[in-house]
């Protein structure tokens, strides 16, 4: 299921963030490689809603997510089984309300919101927890969308990063 979140561009035109399921994103990345970005959220999380409202609705952030990633919106307390990397993950109640996939992607640190960066081959790069403003998340999105993260520390990367998000 693909979800669209409207974003109003500076020129008054509306664009939308394309949100995929993790299965769809992994399949797309196989045929047209791009890293995968996962927004792990819960329905009760106020900061998750603020991230949607203030950060993912920002035109610069929406553009990066739409062009550099396959963006996934994942309810970390979903009751639906998810097949990912050849394994079926479920929410069996053994980890409170957490889905097994959320537990795996967040490396057991079940705080929300958490965004997760995966390679095009669905390998975990890193989870990043907490609310991020557009200005905070833009350098992360650029850093993990290419190969900079493989050869340069994030601290060094941000020293020279010049973003567009305000």
C-alpha cells in the first residue's frame, strides 16, 4: 500500500511524499537500487505526529525522500505480519505492543519516533531516534543517501554541509 502525504511547495504547487510498505520498498530497491528510509512510529506518539506535520511535510525533505530513497511508514505496533529479508515478522505480544520488525530495526531500543536507514539491499545502516526538525534531518538524509557514510564521519560531513531546509 502506497500512502501519499501532501506537501505544499514554495511555488504553491502540491507534491506528495510516497510512503511504501517495507515489502514494496525492498522489491523496488532490487530493480532500481536506492536506500530505504523507515519511519517507525506509533499511533499514540505525539512526537511522531509532529514529525509528520513539521518535518515530512517540508518541501525539501519530501523531495529528498521521493528522489533519493524508498520511504517506508511503519507502525511499530502493527498487528499485521511482515515478510522482510526472507523472514516473517509478527506482533506476538512477547515484546509488549512492539512488532518484531520494529524490535529488529530499532535494535531493541523501542523509542518513538525513530527513523531507520537501510542500504538498497535492505541491510541496516543505523536507527536514529527522536524528533528531528527539517534542518536536523536534511543532512542525515543526504549523508545516508550516497556513499559518504562509508568513508566519512557524520560529524565531519555536517561541518561542510549546506542545506536548503530552514
